[in-house]
């Protein structure tokens, strides 16, 4: 870690759940929902 | 979600080893919020058919509802270790969709489709009321399940615009359950109680929450809305509401030194064996006036009860409401007793109490009380350091609150040099610091406190090669307390986006221009060890070492041969030499049904063929007889 007065666990970014998942390239349903087979077809 | 997707009220879970240590502690803290505000509880998995497996996957995600698949995964990946994120993902698992996907959302928000990232429009679907049921609760802009205004935006303009503009910066809160979240959750699961809530009292009703005046004292507590020498108003509403705003007052100026006034709670029935009593106290009497906290315990055969002094609260600051916590360890029916005592010295007023909350939770270890707060927000002087505190393990620490930024408040945990450092382990191993900005709502169940945690990882190093959590006197900077005493402060760890100033000014975070930061530093090293595996005997070790069982199968040695014992549940099982195949009662039924149908079809075909052949044979015989008959007749003519 850079030697500085404070280590920022968020890297200075106020990321919501969906931002974190988007940055990871996850295209989950509504950003953070994992559908099983049946739901996937419905959706 | 409509349908039978509920879990039992106590949900079996597994915290997989892949989880980060901080995440494990945060998840357990999130469970405590469910236990306080709903009837949902959690227990380590003990073989139940369905359970939630929390692991460190990529990102933060969950399924919606109990999918009845046995092991149901929920991912708390990197950067997901925030308590409200965990609450959000578990609400999905409990059966919640996102708030803005309700069938009636267009009455309350507008989706700006041209500002949505292309290909992400499906994230703004709505469900018809056959798939999603809002349980007769109005649309909730404050839900922890609501997207923020920036969700899936392709630029800088908001993708969601609330029809009531005041809610634009409310949606997307990730602090805690909203009241409506809890209303839906408690309706969905038919909750009537909660595991850890016991009582909350703001003295607004004349029955004073069933509290009673004791007869073993010299004076009574009075139910008042203001006292000439202060406080001018109660703590619950701070005098904002005419006709309400009551509290209890012990007028010490009217009694002699040493006189007491006892106020006893109603009888309470503990479940967990540990409690945290929280209340606000205001002193306008003598600086030697004190408040004693007792418990009156009722063992089975004792109707009078045994009075035990738990804590003496002395040196109560004059002229302002102060928050106090008292830890109790009651296991039998009991009352809490507030004992006001007149101290030596002049008194022109007395003691006042308000906003009592009792819950079977752990009290915070320390309270950082910040006064004259509002002026510090966004100000260059808004860089605050707390007084020094000691963790239960003896580590000295300090909190840094940075309000000087224009939009966000930052908060950091620092280890500092302390009296016990020679006896402590360095680098500091697995102490989880939890920092909570208290929402001072009178009722603990309605508080949406903002909380973040960091954990001291003893192996974490900075780029100059030193350990981040090493002894502050070795790696820290020189610093000074306000009284000029020099000490060493280690590098801080926390977040620059703890809370926005807008949210900080909302709700009851600031009350009477006072703010409270609750602090807990807990040793979570016990969460580090994977469950101790039975030490393998030599044969098991040799034969099973190179024999892998899939799908969590367990390798055993049977008759000198390595074999797999497969996992199974209520209606599913794994099979095969390596547990590679999955079976379920549903599959069996399908197989049985299809083989019955196949058998029936085969029988039908055989029957049809045999009928056809028989008829053909019969017809042939008839026609040959007829021919013979004709020949005979010819001769006959």
C-alpha cells in the first residue's frame, strides 16, 4: 500500500453494488441478481 | 417474489473460507441487524436440506428467494464487505426484488432511458403484480433495495428521476433497512417478535412504558416536558412538537444529600443472556449527583427480586443530553432500575432520562461524542481526531473523522502507541474495528445508522515494506494530544466516502448539534480457522489423498478401498463413484413416469401389431375357405 496517512478501502470511489459488479464485467440480472434456469426464461 | 420462496425463520448458512476476514465479521454484524428488527435469525448449517453458502465470488450477488436447491450461493466479493450491501443481498435471498421494479414504480419515478448504458435497459424492468407483491406497502424511496439515481448511467445525468424531487438524493441509500423494508419483511415472514429487541421508551405516554416508582426510596421521578433549570425539552423530539416531548425527572434540589429516587422498568424476559441498555441523561443538579443502574432479578421462587448494582454513573456533565450504554448479563426475569442519588454540593435541578432502549445485543465498546457539529461540515477545521481508546485486547486506537471535503465525510481507524504495547502481538492480528455513525432516532428499531468496518490484516504491508498494522512506535508518525502529550499514530485505514454531507444532515444523525460515533474493536481471529479437520489416520491419508470426491463428497476408506460418501438433502442427492452425478426425487419421478409411458406405448404397439397380424391371418383363412367353397360349388352346378 502507498505510504500515506490513510489507506482508503474504497479507493476514494463511492461505488454502489451495481458499479462494483459492472466493473467486474458481470452482466447480472438487475445488476446483482442471479437467476436460475426457470427465472432466466421468464425474464 | 410471489410464490413459496420463503426460508424458515432461522436460516442455515455457511461462511465459506474464501470470504475475506472483514467480510465474515461484517456478515455476522448484518445478522445482528436482522435479529434486532425482524424475526429472521441465522444459524450455522447442520445438514438442513437448503442453506445459504456465503462465499467470495466475483462481485456482490444473490438469487431471489429460497430456490430449494440445497446449497444456495450468495457472493460477498471484494468491496462488498459493507453491512448494508450484505443486508441488501440477503433481502434478495429472503425474496425481495429491487424497489424500483415494482409494478407501480412509474407513479413514483421516471426512468430516463436515453441515459441508460446501452444493453443495460433490462435492469429497469418492472414486474407485474402476478410476479411481485408489495404486500400493501407504499412505494419506498428510502428502501435499501432501491437503485441510486446513477444506476447504469451512460454519462453523468441521473437514470432515475423521482417524481418528488426531494427524494433524488435519498434513493440508493446503503445504510440500513428502512421502516418499509422491515414492514415488508415482517409481513412476508409473519413476524410477531424479534430475537434481540426488548424495549424502547421515550416517555411520550403517561403510562411511562409500564415503569413503576419504587417504594424503597425518598422521592419519585416525575413525568415532565420541561424543567425550569433545564432541560428545556425532551430528547426524543427536542421540543419540536407542541403537546408532546416528555421525559422523567428526579428533582435532586428537593431532597437531602444521599436521598434516592428509584424508577423500575416493567418485568422483562431475556432470551440470549446478554443485553445492552442505552439511554440519554441530562444533569442540572449537583455535579456530584449520580445515577445508579441496578437490576432486580426474579429467580424462580423469589417474588421480591434481588437488587444488584450494575453501574454507578458519576461526573455527569451539566447542561446537555448525554448518551450512555450499560452492559447487562441477565438470564432470568428481571427489571432494570434507575436510581437517582442526590450528591453533595448545591443543586438547582436534578437528573433527567429519556429515550431508553434495551436490546439483547452487544454494547459498543466506546462512544465518541462530538458537540457543535454542524459548523464542522465542509469546513477546513473539520478534521477531527477522537480521544484515545483501548480495545478489549489492549490495543490503543484513535478515530479520524474528516469533514473538510466538500461532499463526503471520511472516517479512518488508527492504531496508536499505548500502555500495553510491550505485551501485545505485532503486527496487530485480526482486530475488526467497527465505526457507527448513530442515527439518534428514539426507537432503536427505526435507526438507520451508518456503519463501516476495517480489519487489521497482520500481513498487509505498505510500499516502504513495513507492516501497516505494526507497532505504532515503530511505524507511526509523531502526534500530540490536545494536552500536549506526544504519542505515535499508525497509518489509518477507512474510507473517504463514509457518508455524504447531505445524508449526514438527514434523519437524526445530528441532534441538538451533537453526533455520536459508536466504536467496537473485536478480535475476529477465530473466524480465520477453517473448521478443524479430524487428523487423518495414515491409511485414510494414503488412500484418500489421490482420490477426489466431487460435489463436496467425503472420501472414506472401506474394506481397504477409498470410497466417496456423497452429499444429500431432502429431495436431492449426489451419486456415482465420485459423486459426479446428481439425482433428485423429481428426476426419479420423471424417469418413472416416462418409463411407464414408454412401456405403455410399447405394449400398445405390440397389441396393435398382434391384432393386425391376427386379423390378416384370419382374413387369409376366410378367403382361402371361400375359394375352396367356390370350387366346390362349381362342381355342384
